[in-house]
């Protein structure tokens, strides 16, 4: 896969999968286009793949990614922020310089604060 995960994001993903208590769990990340920011995303910890998911192993992490998410994450750096003003994933996409409402291009950075 052509994306990177920062140490902060890796730590969060490992903690979520460990706390799930599910043996062999994978971290499912669903990224879609939408909204004024350009991307919408959700995640969950699952015991197994869903239809059309692919397993992507990154530094020992097991990620379950649908096809559209894999395409949208190409070239993206996935980070995690935990500050008084923001808690969630932040996606940095060097191939974009921003977007306006109605644009299909993802903005950089895009914040995710969605827990499923």
C-alpha cells in the first residue's frame, strides 16, 4: 500500500485492537469522499473481513480496508491527534492543497473524530 501511518496513529490502532478483546482482530477503516472537508471516515475493530475488504498489513498491524478506502489513502499520511481541541485521525495528503464545498478533492489535513 502506498500510505504511511505515524507512530501516534499506530499506537492508537494497536490500543483499540488490544482493548477490543477480539483474538486476531483487525482495524477496519472506511474512508469516503464527502462533506466540505473532502473526506468522511469511520473505523471499527472487527474479528473478520467484510465483503470487498482487503487485509493490509502495516508494521504488524492488520488493517481491513474496502476498495474505495484503499484508493483514497494512496499517498496519504495517517496521523492521530489528541489535544484539548481535537481527538482523532488526521489525514495529510500532499497531492492536494485544499478544497471548497462541492469539490471531490480531499483537503489536507482532514480530521476524523468518528468512533463506531
